[in-house]
C-alpha cells in the first residue's frame, strides 16, 4: 500500500506554516562522479589505441601529447555516428585542464559533517526562493506531476541544491573537462564514455559545442545531468525539437522528473518523516535498510515529530545521520532511490528537507550534535580498523558512506555499544584502546 504524500495535487498557494503530511523523494539528476582516486593515464597513441596508463606524477603535460590523446578518440567517436565536423568543432581547440585532479580530491557532501552540509544546503534564502518559484511555475509543475508522478517540491529541491535554481550551472567547457579527466586517469573509463556521449549530444542537434558548459565533472544544465543521463532521461517538454536542459527550465525540470520516475520513483509515496524515539530506545536491531511496517514502529513508541500519526500502511527504515543524539527519521523506498544520483546520505537528506521546507514545513525538531568533525585521516583510521577486524568497508578513502556506517553498526553490536552507525571521536578512541 502506498504511503500517500497528500490528498490533492501540487498547491503552491498553501500558507507557509502548512506542513505536508508526507512527501515524496527520489534521486537527483546526474550521474555526477563522487571523488575518485587519481590513477592516471598518459599520452595517447595515435590510431585510436587507448592511452597508456601512468602515475599522476608522470602524466605527460606536453600539449602535443594531450592533442595526440584527443585525436585517438576519433575512431570511437566515428563509431558512435559522430561526424568529423562535429568532432573538430567540439574538440579541435581544447587544452588540458591540469587543475581537475585537485578538484576531485574533496566533495562537500562526503567530507563535511552531515549537519554542516545540510545546513549550508537548506538555507533560508534557498527555501524562500524555492517557494517563490513554486508559485511562479505552478502550472508547469502541475503538468510534470501529472505526467511523471514525481513530487514537484523534490524537483524544485534538486534544482535548488544542484545550481541554486539555475544561478550556478557551471562555466567549464564540458569537452575540456571530460577529456582532461580521462587523460589524467581519473575514472578514465567512466569519463571517456561521458566524453563520447557528449559528442553524440552535439551530433543530434540538442546543443552546439559552445553551449556545452557545466561543472568540473561535466555535469550540465539546471539540474546537472551527466551526458549519459541526458541521453537516457532528458525530454523535450516544450515540443521545439530540442532537449534543452541549459536554457529551458521546462525541459530541465521535466527531465529531472523523468529521471526520478525511471529510477523507481513511486508516485504518492512519502520519502519519510522526522520522528521522536522513546527514551532508552534500543536502536541495535534497526538501520535504514531494515524495513518495518509503520504500525510496527508506532507500537515501538516511535512518533512523528510534527505530532501527526504515522501512516497505517507502508514501511520504513530508521535513519540516524548523526547518531542517537541527532535527529531521527523513518525513511521509505523513495528516499533510497536518490542513491542512484548521489551516494551521499547528506545529499539525500538535504534534498528531502529542502523539499519539505519549500512546501511550507518548519525547521527540524531535533538538534544536531556539537561534535568536532573527524579529519579525513581519522576517518581512514576508522575504516582501516574496521577492515582489520573483518568488517567490510570498501575503499579506504576517508569517507564515511553507507557501507562504512553498516560496518560500524556491526562493530558496535559485536562490542555491546549503541549501534547507531555514527563515526565520531569516541568511536575512534574506543578502537584505539582495544587494538
């Protein structure tokens, strides 16, 4: 049974104090890369052969070597139906952007405390601007909701977080960024495919090369689609024959809604609720992936922070983004859909909370802790300790993502600790003391 978000369609004129009984949430819009290790490639051989791998320190910075690499892409581009004229127009004059390796080393949603990221994303200015745009684009958002079933407030929230509603779409040449990232070996296979796909976008007439601007990673337009996402999910909402996510707000927002739906968005379902846990509530059996029916949560004494009753249908998992001392949330499948866009729990939560604020809800009831953030080195130490003890954490990269949080919960359960999956200094000191 679907957990209904509300009883009537998108309504931007509700009083600001109105709080939705439920919200939808889907994933965002681009396949933007999360920070990657610098592996490296060097100068390309001619004749379409792949670039030779090198360490980052020995990447050939000679402009001629980079041009040789670019030329080596031509056979693959031709195989995708790209003409020589399009290839030369897009890539003929680009130069290597040597700064991008530094940019990939840090991303705010992975290296900042969750509350810091959320607070910087869900600002008063962004909320007020989102509410104004909800009114301005009400007919468009109603059309999008009817056609795709995606929550218009979530679409607005994605737009707001990605580019501040189109104010900061990025001014980097997408072809230069993608070619440089590929050449330098930064997720080379991924970015090579994105570069070739960007050429196809130009070949199909959706945008001229000069219009293909975006972020350092090649994410484009109002809601930051990667080229591969554009090819799969962009739509021509205006009917002018172009899928224009750069200059057409209707096309960009409709494409975002289509992306959400195609990734499993369930219309009419809430993303979840902020909740209040009972005193001395045992969180050990619970995590975001372990779904329980809402009536079961109510029986355990969990209640909504806004005072409304929990739904009688549907299920959710427990999310404690800052441990038991921070705000608590029950989250449904629609919350998790966002992971196909961005692997960060902080990003997912920011989209959810901004969408709710745009719709008229107030701030969170729970308070974030005042913990000193872990450094990247300390986070890596936690990952290393967990891995040494047999808890899988994936790459030792200094980022506390979902896999690491699951490993922390397993470690906490095994050692009789509060199993909230929260990485902090107390956890690190415990690990140091028991080595």
